[in-house]
């Protein structure tokens, strides 16, 4: 099956990024959100992002016009019926996603595939809410979607080989380099990244090095573009803590114990850039 039209649920940070990636690759995107305001904001974000690419001479004005014409914004789920693949990129809330997925499942053609962009919810569990667990899969894009090359493709317990092949093919048509991972908390990237950040807090708490030296060490010694503590400030310390708590609970392994310093900073409301203060002051 060749995917010609992709439905996207949610016009937020990830949804509009996915719509842009589709449209630039010549694939029709139908982006649905709950309010016209959210849809309009998503489309305006794509337009602004394409303008920046024109300024950098990575895109022509004609290519922008062609891409924008491929994006249809809507507040009506019925408009998703035309899609061979629907990517759910709505707010990260389990109950909400269940409701959305049941609704979409009842609308789509039987052969259509449903994917979720969830960062933390089990793909196998979400698939079980639909009547098509074999045609359900995870597509975990990275932010900002148009810039980031990776898509983690997550196979649920019942995902079929045909579904995996179709979604891998689409990811490559979007210009992405997909990797495939079996369903497990954190998939690959966050499973490794967030415990590394947590470990950086242990090193800081033990007084082994200053925050600046920990970050400089990982940048200069491992070629990381940003140090783990500065990255924690960007992600939000509360988000990092929540992720570690999920790993501790789901794997039942004490190696995922959140660093007490991380917990203290979250309790104090020092959440990173968004509160003006985290490991560093902004
Ligand atoms: N932001 C990231 O860095 C990132 C990275 C990878 C994955 N994700 C995942 O992507 C998903 C979306 O995250 P985001 O950062 O784009 O969130 P966001 O808050 O920017 O956007 C979510 C959008 O979903 C919409 N929405 C809520 N309920 C809806 C419904 N019933 N129908 C249609 N739309 C609805 C909201 O109005 C909002 O516009 C989440 O599952 C998140 O875990 C986020």
C-alpha cells in the first residue's frame, strides 16, 4: 500500500511539524485539532517555518506554495477518512488518546494504519484500544520535526510486518532515517538519554565536578552538542523526573532511581528554562 494522504491528529508542536514534513515531501496532510484557533496556529507555524527555509535558500517560494497547498486543516474528524495512515500527535494523556483512537478506528477504512507519536505510553496498550492492533504502530518523531532526522518506529506486540514496512517506507519518503524498536518504556533514545541526565545530577550532587565542568566534559569528550544538565533545563526537570519514575515503576529496577537532587529541585519549583531557573539561571 502506498500512502498518499496522511491524517494528523493535533496541530501543536509535533502535529504541525509532521504536517510540514509530509507536505514538503509531496504527501497530502490532513491536520485535525479541536478548535479552529489551534488549526490556524498550526498552519501559521508551518508557513513561518517554510519562510525561514526560503530565507536560508533551502526552499523556493514556489516549493512553499506547493507544500502549503498540500496541507488541509480541519476540526472535523470525518476529514481523516481519506487517509491511508493517521498519526496521532495530540496531548500526552492516556485517557484522551484512548478516546481519540477509538473514534479514528471507527472512521477509517479497514486497511488504514494508525500510528501514535506518544513519548511514554505503551504502543501495545494503545493498539489494544482499537480493532486493528496489527495495523497499529508507534512513530516517535523528534522536535523540531522538520530538522530532526530520526523517527523511532515502535512495533507493538501485534504490529504486522506489512504495517512496519509501510511506515518505514513513509518515514524514508519524509527524508527521515528510521530505526525500529520493540515496544518498551522510553523506546531507545529516551531510555538511554534520560538516565544519563539523571546520572549527571548524581555527579553534581556528589560534588565531583561543577555543573559547567560536567556539561563541558560531555560536550568535549563525547561530542554531545549540549551538556546533560543544560539539556535537563531545556526539557524541564519535572519531565526528566517523571520519566525516571515511569522507568523505575515499569522496569522495577533500582538502577532507574531518580537522583534526590533532581527531586529536590523539582520540589523547589526550579524546573529549568521555563521557570527561569534550573541547574543554571536564565
Ligand atoms: N514536544 C516534543 O518534544 C515531543 C517529542 C516527541 C513526541 N511528543 C509527543 O507528541 C504528542 C504531542 O505533543 P506536542 O508537544 O505536539 O503537544 P502540543 O501541546 O504542542 O500539541 C497537542 C495538540 O493536541 C491538540 N488536541 C488535544 N486534544 C485533541 C483532540 N481530541 N483531537 C485533536 N487534537 C487534540 C491540542 O489542542 C494541541 O494543539 C504527545 O504525545 C507527546 O508526548 C512530543
